[in-house]
């Protein structure tokens, strides 16, 4: 295949995950343009061919172009991947609305639920870019491992299987294995809510509650996810796959997860106010998602006691000991 025939991926956001997906797309033989508004990242990548702010030990091929110009990303792009934080998706799509040609598929690789509107990321993107097919990429994927070429699997969810399979074959390879799903809702809820459950898992670990308690918490957290998926119109069975239990297991069992690490610090007795964004260098998406999940569950009448407890701890409405006592005092019922 000639250079002019290459599939072109635009990647919006040069954090760890955006950089990793740019590396994966390049590894698949595609043309890649990576966008960031951070001039320091652009300079370091151009000078050293590493993103030392987020993935300092991963080589970035010189064929990957990095820019702060949206037009350069959108021009001739076949697929656009969004990796900016969930709460930044709306303003980014507004910026893209007069740059991105209609018909170009948008792949959401960010996980979360929007504050205020309580919308899933696909709902946000469709509302602003109605002429662009919307897909979701989600799974048990730590950016560094994916970028280093360690084996990983993920899910590409979309209503149009033909478009999804083009992306799967363009990104997929021996060590990065995407699978198709038509459940855009279930895949997103799995990816968002697992961050909140991971904070709870970290708290339980930090408090020394034992492996039985943590396994029970993760399992009951999965049940909460399933209730929300069902009422939002998704498929519960989606949560038995990579974007559900797979992502939940990864995030709830590794201190490499920012959300798990945040919960661990809280469980060990550190003050929540000292751990929230602005006090630390890494953003745990679960901190903002906890608020949105709490409000969405209340709005839809869904029982999500673990997520509610995490929200109350993060907001300073209860302390860890009282929160644990409240959960353990809930009435016994059927599973």
C-alpha cells in the first residue's frame, strides 16, 4: 500500500492514553497526527521522540506528527480519536464542529459521565457533531503497557459494524486486539463506573479490610453497574466482557490505577482534600464521575450504594469508618 493509501488517524489529546493510541495506530501502518495544546509536550516530542511528561520510556516514531493545530488533525483524517478528559469532551467537540468534515467517524476513548447534563460521552458528541458516526473504545488498558506493545484487548462499540470493523483492522494486531460490540451504552457505563468502584476498592485495601471484603465489594459494584446499564437501555451481558468485568478487575486490583491509588491513600488515613486534583499531578477520573453517577442514579431511581458512599467520602459528607459501618448495616437481601 502506498503512502497516499494509508489510513489516517487523528488523535486529540497527548496525555498517556492519547500517546499510546497514536503509537498503536502508527504500529498498524497508519498515518497519525497527534494534537495537544501543550507547547512543552510538542517541543519535547519533536526533540526527543518521547512524551516525557506522560510516557517517558516509550519511543514515538518520527512518522507521528504532533501539532497544536486542529485543522492539521482534521484535514484528510479518516478516523478521529478523542482522548481528552471526559469533562473536556464538550468544549473540544465545539472546537471541532467547524473543522471536522461530516461523515468522519469519531472514536471516544475517554471514560466518564458529564457533570451537569449527566450525559454519556456518546450523547455529548452526537449532540454537537450529529453528522459524524460515533464509536467508543474501552477496555482493560493501561496506557504504558499498550504503548510498550504488551498484549492487551479492548472493545470498539458502535451501531455501524462496517465502520467499527474498519477501525478494528486498522488498529488491531498481534498484541493489541480490539473486539466489536454494538452496545455503546453498556460499554461506556462499564468504563465510567468502574473508576468509582476502584476508589472504593482502594479504600477497602487501605483500611485493611481483607481480600474477602474487596472481592465482595467489586462484585456488588458490578451489580450496581448492571442496574444502571439496564435502565439506560444497554445490555447487562456487555458487563461480562472486556469493557465491564475486564476493566473493573484491572482498575480495582492495581495500584497503577490512579483511582485505586486514590482510594488506597484515603483508606490509609490521608485527607481527601490533600488528594484531589490540584494537589496531585495525576487526575483520577473517578473523582468527577462519582458526582455524576450519584446524581444520575438519584435521577433515574437506581440503587447504587457503593457509588453513593464513594461520593459522600469525596465530598466530605461522611468519613471512611462511618461509611463502612453504613454499608455493613444495610439489610440482607437476595443477590
